[in-house]
């Protein structure tokens, strides 16, 4: 009999997965976030998530399979 290799990896994440996208924003918007927030990317994400949840996206629940583009 052959031994099966034990597959090692990072395992399941503790946080829901996130998608990756690229968004083109006006320079003044980027400047505002970079000037006013230590982590501008996280703040932009927070604003977008709150907006989507307030407007009924997934009723505030994470879709485990992700969102189809």
C-alpha cells in the first residue's frame, strides 16, 4: 500500500474571504482618505461595505461562495 501525503496548508481562514478589484478614483478623493485616515484602504472598504449593507446587499450577510462578477 502507498502512503497518502498529508496536505498541509494554512487551513480555513478566520475572516470571510475578500475579493480583489481595482477602482479608479479622482486624485482629490485619494488625497482626502490618505490625509485623514491612517489606513485609507480600510476606511474606503468600511465606507463601501456600510453603503452596500444599508442598501440591501446580501441583507448584511457574507456570501461564502463570493460574488460573481
